[in-house]
């Protein structure tokens, strides 16, 4: 893969997509950071870390979504599930 601006943008936006899909806008940091200016009229939200903005879809069927409620499991001794993927 060549190191160029196009590949940089694809990599950063791909990572932002994965993190936003998994963690929504929760970045689990001890401090609040604000780098971008939010405009509630455009439908975008501040993404993880505050460096980017993302527009989440609002038309996904319920059967295609999963629920992740960190507040409900954050005090569990082991809130994460280990999946033994085949080698």
C-alpha cells in the first residue's frame, strides 16, 4: 500500500467508522475534550475524541442493531466476553 493522502483519509475514516459503530460517542476518557464546533442543525454529532464529527443512520431496522449499555455492565467483574475463534 502506498503512503499517500487518499490512503490516509480512507484509513482514518475507516477507523472512525469502526470505533463509532462499536462505542457510539463514548471515548472513556477522564476529561472532556472539544476540538470541533457542533451545529445541531446538520445532524452530525461529535465523534470519539472530539476531533471528528459523524452522522449516525436513523433508518436501520431494529433486527440489524445490537445493544451495548456500558452503564449496565461497567461494574461487572469481567464485563467482556471471550470468544474462542478457531485458529
